[in-house]
C-alpha cells in the first residue's frame, strides 16, 4: 500500500487524478486502450474535477462504475448515473461506458461487458462505515459474482442523508446493485481518494485492523497496487 496525505481535498484530488491519468496513459501505450472503474459520492468531487482536465486520450478509455440504487430513476438527484453524466461523461469523450442502471435484470449483460478484459484502474471510495462500493459490513468477501444486489445498512443510509442526497433515511432505497469486493480486487491498480473529517474513523479502522468483512476497506490493503489518498482531516485519527 502507498499512503499519500495532502493538506486539502483539492490537493488530494489533483494528486489522485494525476496518478490515475498516468496509469491510463501507460495502459493505452501498452495495449492501445484502457479500462476504468469510477466511484461516486461527495468524496469524489475534487478527484473527478481534476481527472477530466488531465491529458488522457479518452477516446481509448472504457468506463464502468461501481453501484446504483435499485429502481431509482436517473432523474433523481441521488442517481449515480446522473452524477457521472454531469461530472464526467459530459466532459470527456470515451470509447465506451457501461453504467449500472439499477435494474437487477441488467446484471448479466453488465457482467459480460466487464469481463471482456481486465480493468486497469479502479477509483474506489471508502464509506463512513468503511464500505467499498455498497458492500456494507459485514461484506461478502466470498462471492465470485461481479455485481450483486445488496441491502443497505442504517449507517450507510445516514451517510447518504448527510451528503445531501436524500432528506431522511426512510427516503434512501433499501437495496442497491453493487460491484462485489472480489471484483473490485481484480483491478490492476486501485486508487482510493478519501477526504473529509467524516471519513477519519473509517480510515483509522481500515489502517489499524487486519482484513475483516466487518471493515470492508481492509481488503484493499491486500491488493498489490493500492494507493490511498487522504487529506489532513481524514488522516486525523491515524495513530503514529
């Protein structure tokens, strides 16, 4: 694991984006194309804003994303499809992209597209309950499916309300389609951009514990190419 601590979320985002772009350029140079997985949420604002400004031949990049609420319309402010279209897809021209549409029936076709080739870079956030994608604790580390339907726990729902996507936890959908922990670990490189004070405990728990489904992000530490980007606030509870 490579740990990077920057002073601000903006600097964190710029550094995470620069590394992402470098890895994408290398994949394009080596293979003629690159494949990218993106995460969403307020913690990814700065990284995505910086990433779309990077010098990458986006016409050679295919994008996937991690998760979406089951049966949530794309017009809803919390839709991750809406988020990615506004913050990423409207700003770069990709070779192709494959969004999770919230319909469980689409999982087989999405999985088939994902499995056509390895993913070069996964931008994988860490939730306030240390979830990765919507794999809340205790996460399923055993399944070898690529996407599954998961039930969201109360801490996860509280995060969505806290970030302003829903008015109350009762408004948060009960289920989501999520890339599995196993599939996330198949990315050749994993970059986690994790700013803000609300992530400090999850970060500290991730770094101070052995791998456990009760702290899903601990699995990322076992990846051979894992870069964790923190800011001063998200790093504030790390023990020396």
